[in-house]
């Protein structure tokens, strides 16, 4: 007889322990063990338990293990979350089997040894069979679902809680998410705000929506929201820094003239255009979209054009706003020299349009929905033993469930966004489809996107500065891992699983639209490195940039109204404080919107920051060291960002690595 020393590591998350009987089978190149019960009254949360599995002879090189559990009456039937199993063979070889998944049923679950293997490395028939069977099962567990014409496909699921166990929220995450939402809504109900359909009588009353939930920045926004400086700075460092671009020639549909605008130091608009000091934000994506009807009242959604000027002191300031795309007598160009309320209402319409453009395009589509496509394709097409699966799986954590919840509670038929946003209802899917058709691969890669928008030298652009540093650090990490496993372009081309992964993304995520520039296959190592960096950046950094400041900038509703209930003025001199209050959303709509942004800005206690890898999917030393180096570099960047922010009137924290989650998890 020979003995195998088995060490079982159970996770530390809540409810990871089990009272069920757990059994294990070892499978090697020269045989397999009997299914052996791991004798223990209870396998405790966070425990490391040692067992012995005896066999008549050596099993050769271990290829996989099988785990299952059996309910024993009268004890409760519960789930178990093992982290990994380590096995020391009679030959003193040590094998590690990463698991990091719930086992909640009575089926037999197979897990491969931790060394990463590409499909053409997996030459053992046992490994080949296990690999094939895993992908067959995953293709059933993670089916694509057609959501709506022109939109990316989604995970097929009956509801957010019927997803496979391995992608669900932890007990901690689920409980905190439900509790946070319930607390926010209960507070609003107690104040009688949820059902109050009246308009605000004055702006000061908006303070009572959420007492004691302000952030330092939301307080700052409330104090300064009418100022041109804050209005302009949000295009660079607010929650939607992806729209602004340098303007060398005015669009034909935005007929601003030298005589209209006042430029400091005796310059003119035409001269500043030549110098490259003029910037444009064009909300053409919203043009022609049917605005929602909320509680029987028609709402209004504009497609503005905004012109900004970089002054000699490097401050960006707005100089002209046109609220509709087509020039007309009833579509005036608003200027800072107009009456205070004319200029303010123009900026309010821009901020409301920015809410829709940000939430649907920059946030929902370009991070949440794309992250879901990347995750589903990964889970369907790459087995756990594949090196790319190990690299990307930490960046898919909780994404499928948070998106299912969003489709149910935010953008579903009775969702908050559907019912209370100007771009809810019919416009919602129309805007998403138009946005998807305009996505390019370059626009998803921050370095290319900054060049294409000609923003390389804009001062005080911290989204760019921090984002480019993060991209470069991430790129080198991804490059190191991929070059460790793929020594040549030929190996990339031979990896059929890798090719199926990208083909699935191209077809299901980008609907086979070749104009996007999304690759349909990989031919070179650099091609793969860049695409994987984009995936990782999208699922972590980009989401942090467009998500984490929602309450900072939206906690004071007038700065980011989800809807507006009066049309914009068709001539100047007709706006007053009274008409502004009538234009802003009513009390109940304000309350619902602020509660939602507060919920979506709350950090869970099991938040995993960028660069932290609590799950050891890699067992080889080189990728493990590359992970440590990646973590060290992002930690250094975090310190540098913190030091810089100490000198800023408005700190930019949304790409501070310690505040960026590893995945789209909220």
C-alpha cells in the first residue's frame, strides 16, 4: 500500500464550512484511488484539514481529483466552499488543485492539477477527456441569451439567483447589497419622499433627501454646481471623461462665431481653434431619441453640443452650448454672457444629457455589458487549466449576478432607470444599440483613445494620467504572463480554445460588426497581449473611472438630473428660478435616483482591490511572481496618486488602485 497525504483548504468566506460528508478520488496516469470519505464531523470555515488516501500502488502523475458531498441526516444539507486541495504523493511530489468554488449539490465535481496547460499541451488522454467534458458542461451552464436587437448577448438565466454557484455573490456581498438598498429606501419612505410627486419649491429642500450620507465631494458639488469651472472639469475628471475631444474645426451644425464668444487676452475663437485650445462635447448619440413619459408626464432629453476653451491659466471653461443638433431660430446658442438662469438652464440640460450618455454608453454598455461578454465567453470556451482562464477569472468576479440584478431592478420593465430616467423606456435600447454600433477597439484602449481624441497635452486631466499609468503597468503584467506560456505566434494560432474565445466575443458581444476593429482571431502574441490588457482594464479600471464617482457628482441632483420635465427654452430671456424648479425632476423621482446612485457607490466589505489575488489559480512560480510585481507597482502608483491628490482642490480618486475593484462587481 502507498499513502497520499491530502490537505484540504476550506475558504474563509461566510458559510464556507460544511456538515456534509465529503469524499475524494485521486486520478493519475497509472490508475485511480477508491472514492474515500474525508472523515470529519465538520469541515470548518478557514480550516486546513489533513487526510490520508491509501492505494494498492502508485497512481503515477496525478491528473485530477473528484470531489462530492453527501447529506447526512439529521444534520442540515449545506454548501461547501473549498479553496484548494494539496496532495503529497509517495514519490514526494506535491500537486495543487485550485477550486475556489461552491459545491452545493451531490454531483461529482472534477478539478485539474494547477499547472496551466494549453490545449496542445494536454496530451494525456485523461486530461483531454476531462478538458472536453468540462467545456461541454460549461457550455450548458453558461448559455448565451439574445437580449435585444443590436445589443450584446447576455447570460441565459431565469433570475439573478439561479446562476451557477461559482459566479454568485458571496453571502457577505448578497446580504450587504440587500441591506444597503433596503436601508436607503426605508429612509426615503419614512420621510414621505418616495410617493411625493410634487415639484421642489426651492433647492435647499433637496438637502433632506439623504441626511448624513454626503461625501466631501458631493458637498463641494452642491456648493459649486452653478460655476463654469466645475461644469467644465467634470468632462475631464467626472464620471464621464470619455466624450470630450479637441476641436480644430467647428461642426457645421454648431455655428458659433467669433462675435458670439469672449476670449481672454484679445484672442478669438478662430485663433484658439488654430492653436488647439478649443474642445467639443457632442451628444449626437442621443439625437432623435424619444424621451420617456414618467407618471403620465412627458419628459425631455436633448442632444447638446458644448464648446470649451482652455484659457491661458490652463483652466477649461465652457463658452457656448447648443441644446439640439440642428441649428434653428428656436434653438439658440447659449453663452456665459446670457442671463444667469438662461446659462444655468442650458448647463442643466447638458448635465441631464450627460447622465444618459454616461449611464447607458460609458457605464452600462462599455463596462458592464462588455465585461459580461468577456466573462461568459471565458467560462464557456476556456477550461480552468487554461493559462488565460487563470489570468482573467479574478476579473469576472460577481459580474454576471450584478448584471442580472441590473436587468431586473434598473433597466427591466419596472426598473428604476426605466421608470424614472428620461432615457428609460423606448429610448433605452435604442441608445444602447446606437452606442454599440459606434464602439471601436481603439476606443476601448485608453492609450489609443486619448490619441484619437487628441487629448495628450490637456492640463489637469487626471483620468488620462492615472489611466495611462495603470494601462502600462497592466500591459507589462499581461505581456509577462502571456509570453511565459506562448513563445511564438504559431502557438497562438494553434490554440483552438483561444481562437474560439475571441470568435465568440466578436460574434456575441460585437455582433460580428467588422467596423469595430475587434479581432475575429489572434495571429500574434502582441495581438493577444493588447486585447487581454483591454479586457482586464475594462473590467477593473475603466469601470472604476465611470462608476465610483456616481454619488459624488450625482448626490446633488441638480448637477446630474436623470430627467427634465419641461422643454428647453426656445428663446433667451424666458428662464427664471421658478421655471428651473419646474424643469427639474419632482421629489419622488429625485429620491429614487439619489437612492440608486448611493447604493451603487457603496463599497462591499469583501471588495477586492486591483492587484490583489486572494485565490491562487497559478501554481507556477513565474506567473505568481509576475502577480506580486504587478501588485507592488499598483501599490506604488496608489501612493503617488494619494500624494498628488493632497494638493488638489478636487482630488481624483477613481483610478487609485486601492479604490478600483478587480472586477465589475457593483
